[in-house]
C-alpha cells in the first residue's frame, strides 16, 4: 500500500485566499488518492506523523521541517525558491525536492549546491476548458493574481494610463486583503478590481477575456498563464522566472518593471488586428500542447515512490 503524508498550508480551500500553490497541492492530493495512494493530509502542522513515513511538505511551510521531522522520508514541494538559509537547511535534509519549473530547479541547484539527482521538476498541469468568447474588438483585458507588489499591478495601471485614449476594459481578479495599502494605491477609474474569484465566477472572467496581462516581478511558473492559454486567450507577461516555460509561443514577453514596454505591447495589441489574429492563433497552438494534471501527478508519484523504497 502506498501511503504519503502531505503537509499543506492552512486555509488551502479558503475561497478568499486562492493561490496557484494551493490549486497545485489540491490537484495532486486528489489525483494521488484516485490512483490508490492513501493520502493523509495535515494542514499547516506536522504533529502525529509517524517515524519512517513518506512526507511531502509544501515549501511555503517547510522551514524547520528538518527538525520537526528528523526520521521520515522527506520530499519538499517548492513552489517558489527563496535561496535563504532556512530554505537551505530543509532542502539539505530532504530526500528529494520537487520544483514547479526548470527555472526553479536551476535556482535551487545554484543556490544550495544539492545533488542534481535529488531535485526534480513537476510543472503544473491545466484542466481542459472551452475557448473564451472574448469581445468583438479585443479590448477586454484580464489580470489574475493577488493585488500585491510582487504581481506588478502598479506597473499595469501606469501602463494603462499611457494608453488612456484607446478603448479598453481591464478586470483585475485577486484578493485585495494581503496588502490593503498597496491595493488602495493602485486604484484606477477604468480598472475594475473585483477581489478574489473562484470556480464559476473565475471561469466567467476568463470566458470574457481577450488578453491576459501578467506584469509580475517574480513567478516560479505562472499557472494563470496556462489557464488563459487553455481557453485560447493570448498573454502579455513579464519575462521573469519560469514564465517563458508556461507561455511558450502563446504571447509576448516584456521586461519586468518597464512601464513603457508594457504600454507599447498593450497598444500594439489594441491597435493591430493582424497582431491579435497571430497571437490568438499562437495561443490556440500552445493550448494543444499543454499538459494535464495527470502528467504532473505522474512525476510526483515517481519521486514519492523512489524515496519510499
């Protein structure tokens, strides 16, 4: 019998705090169970995990796990490498590390000097989705992510201000509560900050979008990119971290923190019908190549099985 103890963040299913990491963890736990694994889920705590157990812990809460879990087979699922000493300690004690992009794996190897065969990649999957209906003119812009400095909403708002004479709408989906001062600062009359959305409400946002804009300052992968591409929605995104892996040929990369570059890319999208047609075709091509969550789980299951031997 294959048994794994999975330590996930508290509030993993809280609709007010959706995140890519939580979505990833939930998909993997569900699919492991469907494959016959016995999954014992622990929310934010490691108490009660027996010696000798196979444990997969979300990197968000992994700091100190090497002290709390000294006699287990430890796998760290690292959504975003930080490169600090606390991370170094837990990764050094882990039997295996799983990253969510090849970029993240390279960062971990460079920062911590781990043996290459202990660091693996399991890129996020994506669920099949219907093509977005969008709008007639391509003016419906969508940004998905918590409204915090790292997601670059200030860059987006400043870029949109430079093309204020054009016809566009912009919906920003994501919690406003993690950094209320920042969220208040980036308000704009023409930008609709709607807060967190999940399930049907989030699906409706994607369905009405023509273009996803992700001006992040850091991303290990960028799951919202593949969620948009799964619906045939092209993407303009910052060239950071694992974003190029997620995007493939499905959109345009711009320099992070460059308001002018983002404004130019948005202007080109809104004013050039041929460019819109090419990017839509590219997004649909990328859509066909996206991997399902079963592939992600295959890779994780292989790692878990290897450390459990």
